[in-house]
C-alpha cells in the first residue's frame, strides 16, 4: 500500500523533473515554455515539500541549483562564487512580507536599493589587474560556459578598466539587446532570407553562445552590471559598489535608487510598471536589495538565493486560444500532471502550444470542456497557465474534460490521498518514469556524479532493457552501449534530436561509471534515495557507522542516538534495508567495487572546541566570516545558523545584528569577541 510519505516523494520527484526541464528550456535553449508566475508557484510548492521532507530532495533540485544544463559548445568552468537566482514575488503583500522578515531578522529598519530587472542573459565577468580575463554564463549556477571571446565583442564591456580598481574584480550583470537594435537586426535577417528571432531576450541568449566570433560581433549586444562579488569592507553599500564599478568603466543602469522604507520601494515599483515601455530595452520587474553590505552578510543565503534580495515581477500578458485536448504526463515521482494542448498562439514573443493544468481540481474549477476558448497567461519566461474559460464561445455538445483513472505509462489504477491535490501512480518499482528517476538521482552530481549519462541517456538504457536499478550501471559493457541511438521529439516544439552512443560516448560513460567507484560512502548512501536521508543525514550516518554493514545492522536506538536524527529518519532507514531487493542491490554494488566504507577523516588541528556550538555574527577584522567558521570546525567545534538554548557561544563582530544580540543575552549565552576566539583556539 502506498503511504502518504511515498505520495509526497512522488510529488517532489515530479515537480523536480518538470522544473528542471523548464530551466533547460529557459537557460540553455533560450526557448521558454511556461510563465514566470507559474514556474515560481511550482518552485515554491517544491521548496515547501522539500523543507518538510528533506530526505526526498534531489541533489540537483531546482530549489538548490539555478538555471539549466551547461552547453557542450564551450569549456565549462566552476564559478568562484555560485551564481544564485533571486526569489520572486508578484504581489504587494509578499513584498511587504519580505520586508517584515528582513527587519525582524536584523532587528532594525533598513535601506533598500531598487533596480530595474533586465530581461536578458546573466553573465559573470572577472578582471585581473584591470584586464578582462574571463566571462562565464550562469550555466547551472555552479559551473558556466566560458564565453570570453564572445563577450569581448560587446562594445559596452571594457577590456581594460581605468581608475582605482582593485587587483581582482568579479562582477555579475545582464547581456541584452535594445528593442530598436533588435528590430533592425531582424529586418536585415528577413532581407537576407533568414528566419527572424522571436524576441530580444532569446536573441541575446542565443548570440552569446555562437561559436563564430565574427557573427557575434555583428549582433547588437549590450550589457549592464548589477552586482560585485566581495570588497564589502571597502564599498560598504550596494549602490556605492555600483557607483565605483561605473567609475572604473563598467556599464551600470542609471535608474537605481535608494528607498528608506518598503513604501518607498513600492512607489519605485509602481512608477516603473507604468514607465517601462518608455525604456529602450525590456524589463520584467524590479530587484530590491538590502543596501548595507554588513546587513547582507547578517541575513546570508539559502541554498538557492540571498535572503537580502527579492525580485518583484510585473503583471503578465494574456491571450485567448482554443483547447484541443488534454494529455497526461507521469513525473518520476509518480505524480500525474494534466497538460492542455492548445491551438498555437503568439504570447510575449514565443509560440505557445501547451499549458499545465496542474491537477484534477484545477480542471474542475475551470469547468473545462474540449474545444473551449481559454484565456492563457504568461509572465514572459516559462510556461503559460490557463486562467479562465470563455463559456460564451463554448461549442455545442463540447465534452467535459474527465481526469484519467489509470497511469498512462503502466496502466496501474491511480490513487489520491485525502487532503492532497495530485493523483499518483503507486507502482513505484515497475512504473518506468519512477525507476528512471531513482537512477537519475543516483548518478546526479551530489551523489555518484556520473555526468556523462545525462541528456536522456538513462531513458535509452532503460528502454533497451539494460537498466532496472542503480546497480545495473556497473554491469554495462562497451558492446552494449556502442551504437545505441534514439531520436527524441520535443513535445513542446516538435523538434527532433538524435541521441547516440558512439564509440567515444560509450567510453566516456564507462569511464564515468568506473570513476564513481571512488565516490565517498556518504554520497553513495545519499544516492540510494532512502526516504528522509538527504546529504546532511547521509554524512552523519556515514560518520557514525563507518560502513554499510554496520548501518544495515543498526537498531532504532542506535540511529536515534545520533545528533539531529529522530524517529522518522531511523524508521525509514530500517524499513529501507528490510527490503530484500534493496539488500540485494547493495550486494551488487559491493561486488562492483563502490565505496561502502567511510574514509578516515583528516586529523583536526586541535580539539580545543570539541562539542561546542557557535553562532557567528557581525564583521571581523583579523578573519573573514568563512575563515572563522572553517577554524571552528578545524578545532572540533560546530557552526549553527541560529541562536537557541543549545548554543554554547556567540562569536560577535562589529555591527552584530541587534536581534541576535538581544536573544543571546536573554538566553544567557556567552558572547565572545574575535580576540577571545583567537585565545580559545591558540591555547
């Protein structure tokens, strides 16, 4: 019988896969298929589920990893600092709630910077001694494409800085096209018999990845920089940083302002919502940031975005078209998503053919009939949403859309738990999308990191009977792989793409699988996908039990005794290894030579801080915040994010948040200085 937790896992898998696909279309193909608003709604839904059930989170979840896959056309390079995205909002209420969270956390009112949100293509520039040495796309947020040769052709981006610039400078910004330049370029393309581009944003994204530098130089690209990495002590505030980089020759938009209250922020937003069409370039909202750098440090980051910034998105465009049919997709969680197939319509520069209907309740609320004229809304980027039906235009004898009762993939009767919106296929061990999803989790970057098996290859191997679980990966041979191929059709565009396993591809896959045998035990444990066992829990289990045999033999009390592991996690681990199929898979992994024992950890510098929990807050003189946290761990201590009764020390620097100070004093927690800390670790 499928439990409520299994249903949650299936929903998380479904949302993760769907959002990854939309990210790929947006960041890599520059061909989005759903709206900003709908994407963000799904992202918030996924984030909420992951917060409640972190053990089900995919290591490459869209809530963690930003953007799409990295194109293979350029060298990929790791960002020194990840390129995170911003949290989005579409309402005044959510914007004011953001302000409440910020002021409550820092314990004081704040000044915000307000900037236009450009509808372009994110880029990171690195300067050394005033010379441009590297330009990276966002990529997946961790690694980006090296497009330096193309960025050098953009006239507004200087190859050499001037003034009192620092020795090392890392800035982030947006590449875009002005509307008139875009229109002129399209006129020239039409005159030359070439296909015109859909919109300026797609044109900029596509151009920056062209491998012919001369062609890039002919395209009218422009740029604005909007973020500086580091240099907080010298620059003090965000807007001061923008002024400085502008003085060094970098392009910065002129319309940024400070706001001393959230009401002033709202005034800025409403002003530019009305004036945006007067600009020569496209914007789709306003970015709001805490202006003071030390407060930004206090607020910190989530895994995906900064807590000190938010993007307000403007209202969307709406159009009307006809509903042709409804089809159903099975996510790798087993959740069923209904999809509306529409008469093609142009919406915000892209052709829309499909729209998500989310679940049966939405279909019923819309009173949807096949052949209806439906109102479709799009926020400018990703998938459209059906927001209403023109019942006056409903055809006679139009049939009511009925939600399916059986899985379209395996024919199993669907289930829907009380209080949940989605229907699920409970056939977890035999429904193809769910099996493939578990293997995709196993090979993901934060698990076994077999990246050569991306781009739909797991599906091809499954369809050819070569994979039924993760252990089967280690039985693959060159002869089995070499020559495999399949043409995959993009459901949105109808575009076909051939995926083939040529000789070099097969060799690379086998090399990746072989290399994965050296992946540490904790990542293998995470890759198994045990319910409630996320990255952190996997590390704790590996550290405590040292090897798979000891973990499989562990009792409930043994597991609960581990810090931060409760009954739910303990029961899940026991239930997982109680399944004979799982134990049999572990044996096949053992025989394949993967790491089922934890590596010996590096000897600590000392045990001066052993067992002590620290909260670090404020700005420091001798050490950077990250350096301090690293020293705490090297000397046996533990960093925690918030003050509680379990906190042993608060390490306070200059400009420590008053809210944290008050809480520490109320709880009677010792507050130590940087000098005190130095004495503690140096004996």
